[in-house]
């Protein structure tokens, strides 16, 4: 068996794009967490939710 064919090949940009994607997801989760620590935001969110019913 040819060892060159057995080794997986990756493009150089895949690692960086995956890292950027994970960093963006972590940043978005952090922003959501910060919003939930504000009581005024939670009251507004519940009021909007209950106004739908």
C-alpha cells in the first residue's frame, strides 16, 4: 500500500477557518450569557413572550 494515499490530506485554511468558527460560536454564547445576567433584559423578554398569548 502506498503510504501517501493512506495519510489524510488537509488544506491549510481548514484549520484556521474551523478555529474562527469555534471562536465566533464561543463569542456568541458569551454575549447571550451577558444578556441573561441583566434582569431588565429578562423582564422585557418575558413580557414580550407573554404578549404573544
